[in-house]
């Protein structure tokens, strides 16, 4: 019925003047399982599954493509395959991210499919950047560690300083997300058609470094919004299926943060 539709559509969550979520019925703060409701535990569980798929898909892409750096005919062939996989993962992940973002009823299979495609993209991109730009795979380790540190520090700051996310902050986040996506898509099209050289805004130069730092900062901001969404969902007593929506949001943000940190370390590692 109408009440169920409201409960599963974040855009319909009502906000009081203090920024808290207002929903019909009692406020739920349970962190346990078996209630049929969204809890911190179910969000962590779904997010772990999603991120695990990203890691597995990325690792599989890295190892299946074999040698790409020796200059041999096989390496050249593997490099072509790696580039193709990166494009498939990027475009497929982009398409599913849009579908998942606008679906009123979350679809766990589509969330998991996104995680796989994003893993393929990140695995291919990480390998290409490691060998073609940085000349070493250590930048991947640095980016992974930095992502965990940044996410942990953001969560700690969110809880310790009791950051209150307002409706205005959410709107700003949405505008920033759409703007960044639009600019990057246009930049990709211009790069593929040869209108701009060196990757344009996504290049590995000073401009590319500035852009990546800015997007990484946005990703940290988005993490705060994600944490707030989880808290509001738990307090509102949303259905457990909504844990997948939260997991999707966290996966998108964390993978974006990782990729931008990878670019930053790769650019800084160049002579």
C-alpha cells in the first residue's frame, strides 16, 4: 500500500526541522537480526557482501589478464583485453548505478551485478594505472590502505563530533554528485572522440591531480551522507531489504574514493 511505498522510497522520508526522520509508527533502534527490519547489522552484512564481490571481481580481472608489461605479443593482446574489460566494467557499472539510484524498490541482484561490474572496472583500471602510469603495483596497496583509513576516520568523526546532516546538506550532495557525473561523462566522450588529449580532466597531470583531490573530498562528504542515511533508515524501522540500498550507496562511495586515491598516488609517484 501507500505506507509501504513510502517506507521503501528514501525520497519520501519526512524530515523534521531538526533533520531527524519522521515516519508513522514507533522508532526502531535495533541492531540485531531476525526482526525483518533494517538494522546496523544487516547493513554491515549486505555491504560486506557487496564489497567482497568488488574485490573478487577485481582480483579475477587482474590475474586473468596475465602479463601486460613485457612488450611481447601476448602482453599486447592482454593489454587490449584489459582495456576492453575496463570499458565494459565502467559503462556497465555506470548504467547499473543509475538504475539502482532511481529504482523506488531496491533490487539486490542489480546491486550485486553493479558490484561485479565495478570490480571488473577497478581491477582493470588498477592494473593499467600500476604498469602504465606508476610503474609499480604498490600504488594499489597505498590506495586500499588510504581508503580504509579515510573511511574509518570519517566514521569516527561522524560519531565523535555528532555531525548532524541537514536536508540542505543532502541537497548539496545530490547536486554535487550529478554535476561530477555530468562533467566526467562529457570529459570521457571528448577524450574518446579525440577532442581533448591526455584524458582531459581525467589525465595524470597537475590538472588531473587537482580533479582527483576534489572528487576524493566529495567522496568523504558522501560517506557522511551515507552514514546518516543508514541511521535514519534504522530509526525509521525500514524493511530489511532497504539494507541493500544502503549497501549500494556505501559501495559506490567507497569504490569512488579508492579510485581517486589510486589516481592521486599514481600521479605523485611519477618522476
